[in-house]
C-alpha cells in the first residue's frame, strides 16, 4: 500500500542526505540561495519594510539572529523580517506551476536555525533542498488551478510546509516528528487573493516562514498533531483547500525528479507573471533599436488570467502598483532601456510624461492562444511599421535560466548600498562553496551591514 503523502514527504525531508541530491540540483540550490540574498538586500528599499521591521522588533527583544543587510533580531523576528525583505521589492523567485514564491518561506528559517546552531554549509544546503522540494511537491498535490478557483494564495498556504521541512531538517526531526511538524504547519495555512493589489500578499510569505518555523520547533517539543494533514478527509489541505487534490503528484518520483529545478528566478523587479512581457520588451528595444519617440502604440497580449491580474493598473498609484503594472513596465523599458529599482522610485514612476505614456499608449489585451507565461509585444511606429516580439520562456525560467554570473551581479548591484565590497565577494564565494563552509554563522556575519554602511542608511 502506498504511503500517505504527508508521511512520504516527511520521511523524505527528515532523511535526505547530501549525496542523495544530484549535483545539478545542489548547484541550483546555490543559485536560488544567492538570488534570495540579492532580493533581501534590495528589500531594504521596500515601501513597507520599516513597518515589518517594527513588527519583527516587537516580537521579542533577543539578538541571536542576523537580518540580511541589517543588524540582529530574535529568531522569530529575523525569520519574519528576512522573509519580507526577500519579497519586498517584487523580484524573488516563483514556482510557476503553483504561482508560489518559495524562497521567502524556506530560506529565512533555514538561515536562522543554521546560524543559531552553527550548522555547516553542507547541512544548510541539504535543509534548503528539503524545504524547496517539499513546498513545491505539496503544491503539485494541491492541484493549484482548482485551489486558485477557491481564492487561495500559495505562499501562505503551502509555504509553511517548506519552512517546516527546512527548519525541521536542521534540528534533526525524525520522519514521524517531521510529519507532526507538517500537521502543525498545515494548521496555520492561510492567505487568499482578497489581498491582491496590496502589500498583504507579501505578508503571506513572511508569515508562512514564521509559521513553519513555529511548527518545527513545537513538533520538536513532542506536541501532538495529525500526521496526515494533506489527505485528511475532514479538514485536510487537499480536500478542504481544493477538490481532493492529486496526492500521487506530490510523491511521484520523489528523490529522482527534482521539482525544485522548476523554480524560476527574476532578473528584473516586477511581477512574475509579466516577466515574459519584460523579456519581450527588452528584445524589442535591443534587437530593433526602437526608441519611445518612434512609438505611437504598444500592444501587449497575454492570457486572460495575467491580464486580469496585471492589466488593471494603467494608472498605477505608488510603487507596489507600478511593480504589478504591465503598462508601466512596458513604458519604462521603452523610455529608459532599463528596468531596475531605480525605475520604481517615485521620481521616475511619477514622471508625468512616463505615466501618460503608460496610461494612453500601452494597450493590454487577452489572447486565448497564449498560456500563463507567454507574451506578445507589438510596437506601432510613427512611420507606419509594426514590430512584433513573442516570448515563450521569460529570462530566469528553467528553459531560459539566469547564469551564476548574472545572479552574482544582481547581489553586487543591490548589496553595495549595505555591505562592504569585501563582504559581498566573500559571501558570494561562501555560497559558491557552500559544502565547504564550516559554520553558517560566518555567512550570516558577512550578510550583516557594516558599521559605515549602517550609519549611511540611518542618516
């Protein structure tokens, strides 16, 4: 008889070893970790970061855990704030089959426990792999399209399972206790698309990180919970949050096929669903050398779900809506030939000329022939030409991955405002050779802001 999905994933997470992870998957875990750190240092520029920082400080007053690009906080506070930093400026990862950001939930609790216990880099790497794989596979079994019809938002619902797996692996939970941790994680599963268009969707992610951490620590104390949360008939995740789900999909080829390799990264800030639009726009301006003054109209085509989510901000208000807006991304790329966090500062997105172009000269429409990650961009020029570019695989997707060099540069670009150059380079080297790192405390020491940078930030 096949083992129940919760227990199968718990056994996998509890017993996973370094040698069981293929080299390609190990290297991709490093890519994902380094990208997460780049997003976190950039997250200090987030509009709501100060508010979440205040919440993190209020949770406890201890100082045992490091804030990425910051100072120190409590175990819970650092997990919460680091989780928010990763997602604060909308350029972290996404697991596209479940439209779920994975790293804000998994990486912060893993770093916090690894730092607290002085875990080796090899143990940290195994924990990250366990967390990434558990979260994505719980999501596959959830049957995301059906769950989405009910309004559920993935990071807060399936995120706690990945967090619990990573933290539980580091504190040495056995398979039975890990299953209990998953029961406790599931008991905190929450978050819906009612929050869409507000920063609360990002709070789902950092709260998912904290929920999983609490689940692992409470399970360690032998607190009793169901060990079959995913498939429980009355209130189980798959039966209550979906249509029964597809439990077999959660465990199919577990340990042989690595779902974590389907986690997509982002080179540019902006919503994950419009990364194909951004890729196509850069192809347009780079290959056809077209400038904004030459363009009468930009027409962007995507599937209906993407249009419903991101085609509704032609007249965006504030940074967060600009980060979600197809209209603004297209206009900014065409005018600036760039899309960095500089384009999402008030001085730029509030520019009247740019805002008017986004609202009046960018048209967004649904195309039933396109799927969720595809986009077509057409530019009608002043001399009567129509230039068209199609993108099937956005830059950063598994089919069009970022290089390690691109990820390293992303970390350098956003880290330089907070970290000394020597620390940046040593942090990159530490992640690259994570297996050889004797203690995760060294990595976290490198990720805290230096005195000079910290003073500049607070000035």
